C-alpha cells in the first residue's frame, strides 16, 4: 500500500501529525491540562476518578472519550470506504475538523470545557480519516504505535531480517511532524494562550482547501498512464 501512496499522502500525513502535535501541546498547557489527541491516559484517569468517586472529573473525562469516538464516527460516515483514492471526501472531513477546532478555540477562550470536547472530536475525526487514507497503517494523532513499530523494525534489522523501509520512513516523518507540531504549539501558547488553537484550526482549513484544489486539478488533468 505504501508504494502506491503519492507525495500528497506523505506530505499530508506529516502535516496532520504536526497539527495534532500542536493541538495536544495546547491542550496540555491550557486551563484544563487535558490531552485530546489520544485516549490511553484519559481512559486511565477516567478509571482512577471512578475508583475515587470523583464523579465530576469522571464525567468530564468520559465526555472527552465520547467526543473522540463521535469524531471517528463522523469520519467513517463522510469517507465511507477504507481504500485509498485521491478525490474521496477527505477535503470535507478536513474542513469539518477545522471548523470543530475553530469552535474549540472559541470555547477555550471562554474557559469552557466544551473546548476540550470539540478538540477531542476533531482529533478523533482526523485519526480515523488518516487510518482510512493510508490503508490502516498510519495514525496521525498519537505516536505510541509508531514508536513501537519503529523499534520492532529496528530489531528486525539488527537480526538481519527484512524490513519495510518505506513504511519506516513514513513513520519517522509522522513522528517528526508530531514533535515539531508540539514545539510550535508550545511556543504559540506562550505568546497568545489558548488562542493558539486558532492556528492549527486555520492550518487544517488551508490543508482542506489545498487538498480539494489538488484533487480537482487531478480530475481535470489526469497524469499520463
């Protein structure tokens, strides 16, 4: 599958990972100190809150999880299929993600917890969309699986076993994008606070427009066989 991915998919994967890194850094640094791009830590905190009978906290964390789930549902509803095809409804999914992030930024400006829920929904949408476009080999909103796969591949290389180097390079690109996005998100937060979330929101909308324009151009002027 990776051999069939065009440069647009590699660039898009790195860009989406950078956006997710920005969102997560801003979420951690904001008033709620809430991770929104992945659910492992959130689910553990939810379980701890239940055990300690901290039901207000548990309710908040539960809403974050549900919002992420609903975002993934939206992605599946919009894109509909698992196979990669340029021109499928990724532009619409990205535009919806950008709008969710815009509303999340407005809520965070007012220190409303709904900001965390909307940001989590946007990340659930992005993660499901990225998994779809890459043939279920890539997730852009967290790096646990990516680091695991890189480590496993390097172990295979040390044993002299065959390694899927194109996939490894793609994972390295996504990991780098996420880290750089986190650095940028932290820098922006230092200057403008939670309004920093407007930057990944705007960038997502720009990516949506760029992708839609590129897909339209390819339909009008398909490459020579």
